């Protein structure tokens, strides 16, 4: 497909824009360390794979024919983001990251995967993004449409994982730096928590195009 490079560039631009996924990764990396942040990135990747599959099945058309389904997903997703933001604000101190391989941290990885999965899966904008972007790069004469859709979907998930892993590592590095400054920890706590709550509020006002 001649447009694969252009598709990659479009994805890069989208993944560089600040959003709830990026903030969640940075917050998790700073709060729980590299392992939990990478687990969150994995959850986000699984969610994007689900969105690609749902887009191929035409679920976005259901949002058009039954707008209440879009509203349900939107409000549930906003409530989930709000809950994460409030949990972030309620946390007082960062745990020590020196026990990165401890059993306690490993027990949080499943929760981190679930958090990443639900954060993205309950965002109807992510599904609409897949449903709008992918068909634009399908070339009817370049081979089976399903195979092209699968290739583009794999690229979308793979590029997302690359960016998300980078954000996870940045968040972990931020967490190590924050260990030295309790006041910086409080700033991080309120900044990330407020941003997540802000994204939740914005999601409640999102309307279908």
C-alpha cells in the first residue's frame, strides 16, 4: 500500500497529542514504576485492537442509528476517568520504586492492564477514530479489503504500543526523580489528577460528528 507511510505519520501525530491515555501512562509510571506502566500500555494496545475489530464489524454505524449507545459508552467512560482522577488526587505520597521486582508490584500489573483496557475501550472517540481513519487508506484495487484493514489495524496497534511504551518509561523516570522531592510529588499528584478529571468532563460533552 503506497499510503502506509502517510498512515504512519497520521498515527504519529495523533499519538503525540496529549490525551487521557498519555496522562494515565505518565501517572502510572510515576506512581507505580516501569512494570505497571508497561502493563497499562499493554491494556491500551488490547483496547485498540478491540476498536479495530469493532470498526471492521461496523459498530460505529450502531452509534449513528442508535445515538443512545454512544451516550452510554461516553458517560460510562467519563465516569471511569473521573474515578481514576479522584483516586490520583486522594493519593498522598508515591511508594518507593526501589522494590520494582517485588511481589506487591507484580500483583498490580493485572489491575494496570485492566485500567488501560477500560480507559481506552470506554472512549467512543477511539472507536470513531478507527472507523474514520482506516477506511481512508483502503485501496479497493490493492487486494482484499479485509487483509488491508487487518494490516492497517496491526499498524495502529503496533505504533500505539511504541508511543505508549515511551510514555511509560518517561513516567517511570519522572517517578524516580519525584522520590527526591515531596513537594514535587504533590504537584504531580494534583496535575495528573486534575488533567484526568478534565478529560472526564470534556468526554461528557463530546457529541457525534
